[in-house]
């Protein structure tokens, strides 16, 4: 499968992760801004480029601070799977697993919690499959599963299945794993109506009658719109990287506001840099 055909899935997973991070609700999640989201992606990229202790620790720090709730953890898991499949370099695929291993070990041994382990569990076979199919790092994968067994991260049957290439390849081929993110939706199936995007109301507008919130559902994105969405996601992250270099122009002494992504303006960015 070409990188071109994989790009929409990767962009969608990245957009879903960002949406979860930006969303504010009552579940105890720490609300973060766009600058921090960019820092998280940069920390991940650094850990994949150079798998040093400092880089791995930096990315783990962001995960443990901002992505420990189930919805955010699942969004991260989906993104890491999409990223691993799309990456052309085998070593970077393996380093995603090393990052995951470090996070899981810390959560179990230092925080004495298994919730995050269970949240990430559905995505681990796909991450192993992405690496094992290349046949370049079989020894490294075996060492990793042996370490997980010693630490009792997961039950024995699950860990043994990760060493079974036929099992995980069959799972990926049948496209039945819970890590799959198609079809593409805006909003989570288990989200409350107030956590769904505003577009979820459109199909339920009936004249002047109040909207029945129990009828609101996540919005399915048609395949024809996926490419357009991918471009919007790319533009959004391009805007993040250029936020500090925006220049305001004037026309007849009146400020011209530069519009960025989804109506977010430079003034909005400026206001949220420190929030």
C-alpha cells in the first residue's frame, strides 16, 4: 500500500487526537492549547528520530500529563497505529513500540494502575504487526515480549499472540481490529451530545422545534471529503508552526485579520498562547 493511500487515515487520526486534546469536558482532563499539541507531536518525532533516554522521557511526560483519560489514550493509540503503518522506516516503527513499552511500564510500576494498559491494549497487535511484517526486528520484538512477560504487563495468552505472526497478520488483513478508524467520524460513539461537533445538530433541525439531543450522533465523513479534510489538517499544523511569525497588515489604517483554520484568527492564537 502506497504512502499516498495511507495519508488520509494518518491525517484523520491526527485530527481526532487533536480534537480530543482541545476538547474541554467534566471528566477531569487537563485542557491544553494548540501550542502544547504541537509540542507533543514534536516530542514524539524527536523520540522516533533519536531513541535516547531524554527524548523518550520527554514524550512519556506529555502522555502521562495530558493523555491518561480513556478517550485521549484511545485517540493516541489510533494515531500511533496509523503513523506506524505509514512510516517507511522500519526502525521508527520499532521505536513507537519502545515508546509504548516505556509508558506502560511506568504506569504499572510507578503509578500502580492498569487502566491505561487496557486503553492501549487494542492497538498493540497492530503496532507489532507493522514491525513484524518487515521481518527485520524479530529478535527485538521477542525481547520486548519477554520483558513484558517478566513485568506482567499483560496476560500470557495476549503476549504470546504478539509473537504469532500469522495471528496478528490475519487480524490486520481482516480489518476487524478495534484500532481501525474507518469509516471516518467526527465525534466518538460514546460521547455525550454536548461533546459532539456542532455539525451533529444539522440532521436533527426540524423548523423551530427544539433539537432532540438523544438523536444526535457522530457525523460520518464521506470518502470523497477525506482528501479535502487531509489538506485542512495539513494547513492547521502548518499554521501552528508559523504562529509566531504572523505579520499583521493594514489597509487604510484598519487592521486586516488573517484567517487561519476553521475561523481561528491570529488574535485567537495570541490569546491562547499562554492558556
